[in-house]
C-alpha cells in the first residue's frame, strides 16, 4: 500500500485520463441531447410511423446493457460492415465508443425531454394558440423554456451518469480515467493506490458538477 | 360579426358536448352563455377560439367561414379574437410585460418599443402598470386575470371571449376583474362571456343564452330570461343559483 507511487507525473497521467472521461461524457451528453430532441419530437408528432420508430429506438437502447451496446458496436458491427462492403474494416475505439454512448444516452434523453414537454401545463399551449403564435414560436418562446427548467436537473444527472459510464470504454481500449488507473496498477503491480486516487477523482468530478447544477437551478427558479 | 351555424361537438365519440348550436353575434353586442356545469358553454367558446375542432357546423367571421382544415389560415382568421381563460394561463417563464408584448412582436410584427408602449397602456388600464416587471407567480389570482385580459387586448381584438373569467378566483378578487370587463363593455367591445356570475351577466349583457346538455334552450334579453321566460328548466336553474 505504497501511495508514493502516485508521483506528480502519475497523478497528471490520471488527470489526463479524467480529462478524456469528461470529454467523452460531454460529447455523448451533447449528442444525446440532439438525438433526444429529435426522438422527443418524433414521439410527440402526429405521425404514427415516427411514434413507432422513436419507441423502438427508446426501448431497444434502454432495454439492453450499455456494455453490450459498446461491445457490439466495436466487435460485431465491423464484421457486419465487412460482410456488406466485402473488405475488412476496423472501427476506431474512441469514435465507436462515443457513438455508442451517445446513442444510448439519446434514448434516455428522449424520454426526459418528452416528459418535460408533457409536464408543461396544457393552458400554456392554449394561451399561445389563442394569441396566434405559430407552432414554432409557441415551442421556442413558451413551451421549451418551461420544459428546459424541468429537464435540466435530470440532464445533469445524465451527464454525471455518463462520466461514470465512460469507464466502460476502457474495455475496448480507450484510455480514459479507468483505463489509466488500471494501466498504472499493472505497471507497478499495485492497484490500490491508482484505483483509490481514480475513484477520488470521479467523486470530485460528480460532486462539483452537481453543486454547479444546484446553483443554476436556483437562478432559474426566479419565475417560480 | 360572428355567425355560428349548427355547431356540433362530441367528445370521445360519446359525450355530446354541443348539439346544433347556432348564434349570431352583432358588432358591439355582449352575449352571456349561462347554464349548469357540463352544459357545453365552454365548449362552444373553445370551438369559436379554435381550441376545439367542431365535428359539424360553420363559424363565419365577418361573413368568411373559418377553414378548420387549414391551421395556418384559421389562425389568421382568428386574430380578431381575444380569449380569456378561467385559469389565466399567463406564460410563467415571462414577466408581465413580456407576456403582453410577445404576441404583438411575434405575430403582428410590431417593434419591441411599440409593443411595450401598447402593453403599458393596457396595464395602466387594468391598474397594474407597477407590476410590469414581476413574474406571474408573484401576482394574486385577480391580478393575473387582469394581466391576462390586458394581454388579449394588446392584440387589438374585435371580439373578446371570456371563459369563466372569475370561477377560479377568491371572492374578494372577483370584483376587480368584473370591473375591468365592465369597463370594456362601456367601450363597446363585442363579447361572449361564459359565466356563473348571474347578476353580472344580467347587468352587462344584451342577450343571454341558456344552455343545457349541449343545447341552447333559450336566448333573449336579460329581462326576458330572468323575468318572462316560460321555460321551466331555465326558471329552475335561475331559482337555484339566485
């Protein structure tokens, strides 16, 4: 149990891994937000076909483990693409991993945004209608700003979840915080120090982010 | 000005909320719809305002039929109407001033400054110019409803539709809202009012229509409805509420 192996260099190496974890989570949350907005729009649209597509998307990606989705994307999908293209192809682990997490997050975000919009009082829609606002103006000026306030807290916890879930990408060779820690452990035949420090970094990240979101929530609450 | 012809509306294919409702509203006329809860008064008003689509019937505005199939066109045709809800429905994410300017700016293309001047004029009229920068949640029910009326007036409507404007208010706030409506009556505004305030309806209306189970059973001057009608259902109802 020799924590002296965590030299400043090693610590910076772990921090770089943490940077990668944050990067993965940030991109995946953003992509998930875009996919979730599209998914929610499809779920709330009048088109039965779009409703169906969005439901299948949500159910499939919420109903299977993220670990399976990541592994599937990295190991099974290339085989499928190779079969179709007729020549061997290999996927970049980082890109594939971020794509898999984004698509998974999009499924959860679809439901978050849909329930956020449904949570806005029906009278707000009607008032906008009677004032002659177009659908687009109604959504942009009235509904989405109100839905956003409800969506923000669960979106932040989605971001925090993704910081933790990004550790799954260590299994396909992406060097994020988890992978950095196990690499250090393997090099020094001592896992306790690097895993403890890495856990501490995860914890600091998630605590800081939820503290920031509390401040934002309080600011948004002025109209309540 | 507004001609409603044979309006029919059935909910969930079962409840017949409105049956063969016809009504012609002249310019400057104040019409009250009264009747027991669930009689279809609000549904009539919501059909006129486009919040419900009637199954059958026509609504003519200045001689032109509202096209129910074309949402965009129907919205344009309805810009002459202002609607006031039972539950006010002020936009909770906007200040009072913004509530009043959002439609003039975005729908009528007014400049922000022009819309604000107009908004302040109407806020003054409902006695709430000092609340311009507050959020709706900081106002009392009566104040919110007065803001809602001012918001509708900012769109310069030719007819105002009131859907039970005082039913959600505490008794001591009803008067301030009725005073604002009374003020509009004196201005000659055309109005259709759904209300449970019988004395108010009697005082301000040119005609009162009595509805029950989706049907209009009687229509006439306040004096006729309150004193002369032979219709037993109307008499029973008025006996109970007065």
